[in-house]
């Protein structure tokens, strides 16, 4: 848990320093997330379990003031999100496997979505989203035979944010609040095992 605990501490210090400065959050926060997903030895198994019925969204940490949260997304082969928005900034770092991201642009006159860029995220890479740079997308597991896991950091308690699922063909928006797949979070602050090793 030391890697996740260090990430949470460093990200809290970053938010304390830069507040809502999205450019600074992305510049410095991306480096912190790249460091976290560069090592695959810290995510507890309980928060890495796929479900063949739907992708899982496990809350790992939420800042007490809900300025940011850290979430693990676990994808069974073939699973994907609907087309959706976020309404806040976010960073997606792939820990295991690979993800496919299909971006969409909103046509101002019709309110309909048109397909944008599609790209694949490999393990150890980070993608950025926000209403300012684009935050409407569909994400899926890029692997047909293995689960994939990504670590997301959002500029709010994303499981409680009112967002939208978008029907690309009609422009119809459906409001949703995602919630989380877990009812417990990791205990980041128990250092008893570290002291036993000394």
C-alpha cells in the first residue's frame, strides 16, 4: 500500500498548491500517475477483480473535501462503457493490459456527437480528459483474452457526480450517477507491517 499512500499524499500536496489550475494538475499530476502505474505490485486483489457482467469501478481513495478521487477500473474482455462525459478533469493511467478510447466531439448546432480520434492506451501510459480539452468518450478493454485495469484520478468524487450518457446517433443525453462497485476502501494508513519488518 506504500505506493498508493505516497501517491495520495503527493497528489494532496499538489492540489493544496495548485487548486483548480487544470494545466498544473495535468502537468504535475500526470507525472505522479505515470510513476504509480509504472509498477504493478501495489493494487490489492480485492480492487482488481473483474466481473463478467459489467466493468467494475472501485474507489481507492477520496479526498475528504472531494477535490479528487482515485479509482481502479477493471475490464473483462469485451467490456466497454457507454459514450459518456465527466464534467470534471480526469487522468487515466493503464496499470495492466490495454484500453481503447473512442473520443467524440459535440456539434454545436445539432447537439449531436460526431466520432473523433480513437487511440489505444498501453500499460504504463496516461491519458487526459476534461470539458476544456474533450471529455466525451467510450472506453473498452483492448484485449480480447485478458482483463485490463486502469487507475483513474478525477477532480471530484466521481461516483457522486451527475453526468450524462450520450446516444451518438440522436444526441439524446441521459443523466446518471455512477456510484462505485465496492463498499469498502483500502486501508492506506495501517503501517503495522512496515514496522514489523524493521
